[in-house]
């Protein structure tokens, strides 16, 4: 029979084995590197202290700090939102607030629903299978016929043109 728990246990066991192998390889390579470092220290000539040059640190810098760029983008976005809010009439502002609150509640409820569905043992795999089947049917239907391929290309091009304005 098909047992989900044993399948996950097998995956966990193989993952654990891979981690142990990686840890052992890291330990062996660090011991080899330490041994090589000890040998190189012994064989290296000793320089007098006065001959050592001071280290020069070179720091690459970009034109702008990434956090400053992010701050600028956030300020621009906030300014745009404020301009749109001020352009909205007073009669439409309660509806705009209701739509925003509804969207936030919908996102939270969709996330909770997806988490709950993913915890049901066979539903998650079944839904993945349905998604793959629908994708396969779509690909077969629209990409095997040259006329349909051309229609899909025209549809994508018109959508791209509508979104980008180009």
C-alpha cells in the first residue's frame, strides 16, 4: 500500500544521511587544511617585523547606498499614495477604505485556507496532480496546433501591449 508517513520518513532518513556525509566531509577537509597550514607555517621563511608592509584596505563603493535607494523608493510610493488619496473625493473615501480592508482580510483568509488544505494528507498531492493535469491539457491543446499557437502569441502580445503601453 501507499503510506504517506513512511514516504516522508524515507525522505527524512536520506536527508539526514546526506547531512551526516556533508558534516564528515567538512571535518575531514578542515583537518586536511589544518595539516597543510601547519606544514606551510613550518616551511615558510620568517620575515623580520620591519619588512612587513601595512595592509591597505580597498572598499568598493557604489554611487548610492542600497538603504538610501530603498528609502527613496518608499518616499516616492508614499507620495504617490498621498496624491491619489487627496485626488479621491470625500464620498469615495469610505468605499476605498472598505476595499483595502476587504483585500487585507481576503489575503489573510486565503493564506489560512491554503495552510489548512496543505495539512490534509491526500488533498495537497491531489491538487498538485490536478494542477499538472490542467497545465498538460492546456499545453497540448494550445501548443500542438499552429493556429492555436498563433492565437496564444497574439493574445500575449496584446496583453503585454496593454500593460506596458508599447
